[in-house]
């Protein structure tokens, strides 16, 4: 039997005030829960629903589905009301032009976020934001649905819109939680896979629809909607890797990083084909990395970004893997497969700036929320991007949670923090009068410095053994010094000085190199001031800079000889290694994000020889402790010849804490040098274990064959010496034979 609603109420008016109704219709009501949903009235409930374009609504008993009554129309079409004789769970059966829909009333659920969540968020120290904010599938009181939460403290109204409500901002306006400025709502019956955005009424009107800053999944570009994601339920199998990770990534361990762009390393069908997904990439990339002997891969940003031509460095979804390559589950499986093969995974991560796309973070609630308000602080002129206001506790916490999300949820082994120099200085790339000093009148960005220190402390605690690496191009002191000792706390810093100097040297015609000799020796002066990675990154093979081999002078043979010598110099220099994809086999053309690498070149002997050389360098680097164990201390390196500028020749020793040293001799001229004498610390037979001029690499096969015996001739502070044959544009490595 149906219980018809009672129209006469002893207490509250059945219909809301005209002012409230007008605000609902105009989608300007800041507190929809005060009007909609169930409200106690004596022994019963007043139930109101605002469902624009609905043809009719019935109230059903949730437990049995029986009809309790038909809701009546209020002052305006779409506003429905009724009264239940006693409080009870109910359903709304809504009749639309296209059919009927039965659901619980979103406005029948109370506040969702806990006070501790809101407190930690406002404090900037909530480390589980990805599991609390955004779209979270869950059950409440046995009802499945999705809870939404978004920070927009200056908004007058925020609504969830999506395909489930015809993108109508009047349907699901949210509840504001004071004082955190967080809006929330639980919408029953929504499913993972549904798309959504936020419609925000800012101080000056309705904004373009905004993607969710905390989205865990997104539409495939050019779509810009957020996607309700299932919780990541991947069953990890990398426990052994994680237990061993700290040792594998210690300062004493070899680290040889292959930097790549996931969308253009290889593509289906070759040139012009589609990008591979994570499963397809794993099948091809992981065996290649294993065969080549790299210890790690470094992925250019794989977080969702609207413009592919930004290579991921202008990203908008700090928590969502790009839909270009698959789901979060797919990415987790890729990382797990890398670990099973003994390969570490480093992600490029961008806390410095974000793009100005209308659906993004800029002016998110109608005010400068994530960015600084003043363009002298909040806008990058070089990149046409906004700058995160890391001095705001909520933004500080948002970015901290993003870093932890990738490290903990996806077991990533390290983050390479992009554009750190731009974060450290308020006058970065700005003219006089176009920047605002800090509170002490200085140029340092104190808020960003505090954030970076906090980040590195928290990562060390929350993700043991994980790396945080700084791309930092200035002389800022203590980048890789512990925070407790006044540093920024990074694990490593990219050695941009080494990169610039050595590339300038190798691009010189050999006849002029004697005038630039110090460019190859100066890096040792500061080699131990930081923990360094030697980077030959994507930045060196884009924007008209040409490819790595394209920088080499001379004819084709000399170009390849220079390339081999340069890479050999890099692998024997103190510091961990990073090489961008394609450089290992001498790709001629500049890298382009929409084209796969020119793998067909490996059919030519000199390209294949360069690849074989890198493979052998990685093997030698891993097998010989002298090439990696003492990278961070002066005892690991000793100049023997650093001043032979007339011959453009260098010789040095690499040492380990125990065991034999290695002798490295480099000749950067196309002239064979006979009887070149180098002092060595041990007498006897020295075996040539590597020669960049070997025939198998495409060289002339000039060298020292089975090795050389020392002679009782003092040189370079040593009592014995070797008389060597130095190959043209070549590097040789020798070790004493036990």
C-alpha cells in the first residue's frame, strides 16, 4: 500500500523560499544540502530534489523497492518535494524522456571527509591525498557509488558534471566543508570509467569546466575529462627488488640510465605508427635494456598532459598516468616487469610549473589558487606556464602527495625533478624589475627551497631506497647535501657543467682542441662537491641542436670515432651515467616526439659498432668496481696526464676501495701516437681490456693487442711506466694482470 505524502507540515515549510529556489535554478546556491535531500520535520521527513528536465519522481522504500509516494512539483519545473511520515532510507525513481533511473538521493548522505583528513590537507602534510580526494569509488551504508572531493575555497558553488548527469551543473552541486575550502559529495551508483569534470562558480562567474586535480585517470587526449578510476589492485611481485633497492642505488653502485620518451622509442609499424602501450613496450624495451646493460630507465613525464609536443613537461594530472599508454594497472605491470628484469625505473616529475589550459589548474576557483597571483612570481615567460605557489600549505601538500603517489603506489625507484633551477630563484630568466624579492630582500625562492627539503626528507622516510635527482644548472650550494647538514637533500644532481664543457670540446675540430683542453679537465675540480649524474639528455638533441653524432666534427669515420671516444670518456669519468635514446647507435637526425627512432640504421656497421660499444661500456662499468665504487670521493680518481694540451691527450686512474686500478688514456686527435709513455702504480703486465677503436666497433683496430709490460722508467710520479700505442680519436682502458 502506498503512503501518500502529507502536504500540511507542523514545522518546516514544505517548499523552500523563493530566494533559495532562484539560487538553485541559477546554479548559484552555495549550500544545496540545506535545501535538498531529507530534512527532519516532527516525526517525519521533508524530502526535496532538484532534477531539471525530469518528468516525474517517485520515492521508493530502499529495502523493498515499494512506492512510498509521488513527489510533487515545486515553484519551478524540476523542483520536487514530498513528506515521509517517518525517517527511513529511500530511493528516487526518476522518469526522464529517455527512460527511468532509480538511485539513492545524493543529498541524503552526510559529510564524508573526516576532520583529520581536512586538517592534514590544510596543514600541507596529507600524504594519502590520492586515496581521499578526487573521485573515490566506495560503499557508504551499503550503497555503492563515488565520493568526490575538490579544493576550491574561493568558489561560490562547485558541481560535479559528467555523462551521468548530461554535464548539467544544477544536478550535483557539492557541500562546502569549512574552513578547509573543500567541496564534497557522494553520488550513488556511479561506476569506474565514467567521465567527469567540475563546474565552478567563481567570484566573477562560471568558469570553463575543470578537470579534477586529483584525477587518477583521464580521457585519452585530445579529450580533457577526468575518469573515475578503480582502486589500483595490482598484485606486486617485486619484494626482492625492493629489499635490494637501497644497495642497488647506493653511491657505491653502478648506475647507467637510459632516458626515453615512451611514445617514440618504437612505434607500431615503424615511422608514423601508433605508440605502443605499456604491455607492448615492456615486451620490446625490457629485453633491449637488459641486453644493452643499462641499470635504469628514465621515462620523460608519463603523467597526463594535454599537448604531446610538450613531451610531458607541461602536465596537468599530477596523479594520473597518461591514457596514451594504458591504465594505471598497465603501468604498474610495466614497472613490475622492469624490476623482475633487474631494471630500475626513474620518472621525470615536474613541480616547477604547469600549463595554462582552461580545463587545468590555472585560476582554478576563479582565483590564483595553485599559482602565485602576481605574474612576476606566478608566470614563466620562457614556457608560458604558471608557477606553483609552494608557499601555500595546500599546494605544498598536493605536490608532496604527488611525489609519494608515484613512489609508493607504482613502486617507482626514483624521481628526476625537472627545472629545479627555476624553482630556486625568483629572478630565474627575468629582467631587472620583473621579479619580486623574498621576505629578506633576496633572490632565493624560500618557499620552494623549503618544499624541496621537506620532499627529500619525506621520501627518505616513506620510500626507503628511492632516489630524488635534481636537474639543477646553477651553482646553488649543497643540492645533494643532506638536509640535516643544510643541503637540499637530493640523492644526485645532474652535472650540467660537465655536459656543457665536454660537448663544447668534442664539437671542436681536433686541430683546435688544444686551445680548449681545460674544458675536459675542469669538471674534476668540482666532481666531489655534489653527487653527480653525467647527463646527455633529450635537451641536447632537440630545438635545432642536432643529434649527438651530428655534433661530431670530421668525415663520417671521424664522426663515429669521436662519438665512440666521447662516450668512452663519459663512462670512465666519475659520476653516474645518463644517455638519451638513439644516441647509443648514432642516430643522425634530431629526435622528434612523433617519430620512432631510426632503428634501420643498425643495419650499417658503424651504427651497430657504436651500439656494441655502449653495450660493452655498460658491461665493463658494472663489472669493474674501479669505474663506480668511489664515484663520490676523490680517492676514486687520479690524474696522470692532464696537461698534454699539444697532443689533446689525457690519462687517469680509476680506483676502488680494494682491488686493481684501471688506467684510462684518451687521444682526441685523429693521429696515431706511438710510444706514448704513461706512468702507472704497479709493475708487470697491463692488459688492454677496452679500445674504442676496435674493429668490432667500426674502428681502425689500432692499439696494444694483448697488453704491455711496464718498464723501469719514471713518469708522472710513478716508478714504472707503459709505452703505449694510442689509437686515433680513441680511448683505451688497461688493468694490471694479477
